[in-house]
C-alpha cells in the first residue's frame, strides 16, 4: 500500500517542525528587509503557488507570478468565488495566496499570517516616513505653480520631463482621499516609467501633477478616477502642457472642475465650452471673425476670459487664478472696455466662448481669406455673429440635437432665464409665472436635455443652440394662459 506525503517545508518529521517554521520565518524576514515585492515573491515560493497583494484602488500591487495578478484582484473583491485562496488583510490591502494542492492548510496559514504581519510592519514604517514625503510633495507643487520649474526638475530624479498634466480635486474628505491615492500611486521622486507624480494638499484641495515627456500612459488618470468615484470627489483635468505653463494648467483645471458632476467626476479643460460646435463651423468666416473679435486682447486677457466663462463668476475665477475678486473684476472691466461689450450679457458670453474656441493656426487660408482681411480692418462685434456661421446644416443639426426635444413652453422659459443671467426671480416676472413654476420647468429642461444648468459653459452652449433654432413663437408673451397666472400646456 502506498502513502502520499506532503511536499515542501512541511514534509519534515514532527521533531523538525519547529526548525522548519523558524527557517520559513527567517526566509520571509530576509525578503521583507529587501522589498515588498521580494516578500510577496518569497511567499509564493513557500506555498509553491501564487501570491498577490491586491489594493482596492491600485489593483495588484505585487504579484508572483505576474500572470496571477488579475485572479488575485478578483479573489480579493469576491472571496466567495475563490474558496481555495487564502486571504489576509495587510497594510490597507489584501494578501491573496493560491497554494499548490500538496501544501498543508497549517503551513499555508502560517505563511499567510507571517507575510501579512511583515507587510504591516513595512506599511507602518512607510507611514512614519509618509508625512515628511507628503510635505515635500506639497512644497514641490507650490514651487511648480510659482514658476520655479528648474528647482522642481532638479529635485525630481527623472531627466527629460518637459510637460505636466494637472488634476485639481475637491470633496467631503480630502485627507482620506489623499492617503488612499498616495498608497495607490506610490509616488517616487525617482519617477515611474519615464514619469513622476507629485501629490499634495494645497489650499484645501487635492492636487496631482504628473510630469512626463509630453504624453502620459493613463495610469494616474485611472487611479484618480477610481479614488474620485469611491470618495465622491469632483476633479478638473488640464494638460499636457509645457512645465512652464503649470500655472495656466492649474487655473484651467479649476475652471473645468466647475463642470464636473457625480455622473462625470473628471472633466478635461479642453472639453468645456462648445468644442463640438467649433469643429462644425465653416473655418474661413469663423476664424476670420474670431481673429477680429479677439485682436485687442493679449494671451493673458484671453486666458482670464476663458476662466471667467467656465467658472461663471468673478469670485470663482479669482479662486481658480489665485487672485483676489477685486483684482479679477478690475481686469475684466479693462477687457470689457477693449472689446466694447457687456461681459455679463449671455449672448456676448456665448459668442466670446465660441471665439476663444476658434482654431489659431493654419486658418483663414483660401476660402474666406479675403473676407478675413476686410473684417480685420474694423473690429467685429461680439453681439452679432457674421452671416453663415450658424446658418449651416451642420450647425443646425447640432442645435436641434441639443434643444430640439424641448416643449415650446420650456424653450421659452429657458431662453428667458438665460437672458436674465440665470436668475430665476426676474425671469419669472417677465414670464408672469411663479418662481416655483419656473424652477420646476428648469428642472424638466435639465432632465430632458441631460445637461447641468449650473455650468456656465453649458448655459452658453444652450443659448447658442436656442439662437440657431429660434422660432417666431419663442416669446414670453406667446405663452397661452387661463385664469391669471395659470399656465395651459400647448
């Protein structure tokens, strides 16, 4: 009769079991002094199978073999589907062991318990150093935003970094989100894959700056997205931009964040403000008009206007730009004088946002060039678009797709509300309805359009769409009534 004996360290006799356990613990301890990856790898060898340290945000932190990463992450998330895996909490993550069938349960439990304890020790040591590292990151972020790019690149030991992608996040519990994101990204000043991530809390916000060579691999974006979803954060994203333009990226990210919602928690700066419509307009007349309209403005003026239009108010723009509200209002008055326009008018805002979205290179050649030169002799007016820009089939299709589904009374109410700078009381007075009625209608508009009406850029786009699809009956006086203020559905 044959007898099957267990293999591995537990194959020794009873008298040698203590020696075997000591040898196993010694191997794991030596591996822990080298790195967490080496520790997990040693655990995989001792169970003659696979070992994975799975983080709920980052996924597989360490995995031996690498092909076991996905299986380990799934086992950590759904342990009931993997009864043959052994799991232990470890340093904010989960250690998952998949032993060979010949391993005894006692031996596997001992390896798992010892490895998890050593991972906890490594995690505690890392936590002791983390506060100092976080302070260093916050200092480097402030230097980057102040324009001291050389000091930052000299500190970051990853040469050739030329661009930055910047995230600004706000939410109910920034300190906790900061800790979670730090563990997930595992930032290092030595860089990771040709890039370096700086993470810090600056003025009550969570700020993430990824320095790279011009394009990123999406790793930080994926982690920021997961943390945002789990911790209810809203984020604006700007970049990639040259390192010298980090302050611009900082302001653009804050402006874009005002367009973020729980359904779309991360909004790129270049996705805010009529980007789709701008691609549909005839390039010749459109670019010539935009160039003429913006001719009195410097690049700083244009950036100020973009931030103001995206955030919706001077105080919010001041926060995004790091200036006082009084300074922003003074500068906006100077810009309004240069443009000879009322910057609070919704039509001016919509047209200005469209002008700022116009292409800046390679336009105005061929068709429309003569018109552009003639227009440049006199500055175009923001209050009126030149003929043919919004009269095209493509622009009308865009506008109908945006607001075509609204009932007539909702169209009239929305257009009136936009003309009154998104203020309910004066719009309700002109419509001769109660403020509650108008609020209810606006809520229906938001639901049927699938748009966030608190977003200033969205309001500008809706105004353009309503202009392009305007009908003769779109007038507050055209609302049929019965019994004083009672509204009768058309």
